[in-house]
C-alpha cells in the first residue's frame, strides 16, 4: 500500500507549536479578562504568586505528572477509538529536543488518530482553562494555558491531517511529528 508522508521534524514542530499552541492558549487568559475584568485578572495573577497560597508551587508540581498524563491520554485515545492494544503504543523522550512522545505502532483510521491526538489538549488544556474562566479560577486558566500550549504539536498534526478523510488509514511516523497516510492501491 503506497504511503504519503504528512510530517515535520521535531525541531520544526517545536517552532510551529509556538504558534499552534500559543494562539489557542492565549484565548484562555483573554476570555478570563473579558469575563472577570482587569481587577479579577490582577487579583488572580497576584494570588498565583502569593507565597501563602502556594499556587505557583502547585503548578510546578503538576507539570511532570501532567506531561506523563498527556502521553497516556494519547495512548488511551488511540486504544479506545482505534481499537488497538496497549502494547501497540510506545512511549519515550526524544532527548535532542527534550520532547516526550507516545507513538502508535500500527495503522489506524484517521478519525481515531485525530481523536487520540486531540485528547490531551482538550482534557488537560482547554476544558480546565474554560472551567477556570467560568469559575473565576485564574489557577485553572494558567493550568489550561500551560497544557493547551503544550499541545501545540498535537494541534499541528491535526492541521496536517485536515484534508485526510476520516476512514483513511494512517500510520504514526516513528521519528517525526505526523504520520503516513496509507493510500489505497489504484486498480486499472
């Protein structure tokens, strides 16, 4: 089956992620400011760095488990939506770019690949961030900002896949950000 590559290098992905992650993440504090005004934003910011509230410490303590959970959510999405086994997912860190990854080792439908790719940014980033906007929790907005920004590479993958039909099989690329699109053989 012929394969078409839809990828970027890890270095390029980290650069693109500054845009694909930062712009959606930026919406969260902007919405917070819109809902709660300048005073609410200032109070939230001051409280975040207030030593008595320890919110900044909690953010730091949540980073490493959050990164691990981010990769596990990719795996959970691919396993659930792609109907694959846990052993079909590999985890690691590309040390040259300090990029943790989850790698699906078997082809799955593009719709399942998209769902597994989107899951961490949605569950760790956008949903907590939007909850923070609605609840007036600057802490949740900042947490959502961090994990939405961290999903920038994932959003880049979704952009790369924008024209791939949902039932098309894709195969996660083992070393780059993105995948191979498995093209059906043409019969003539």
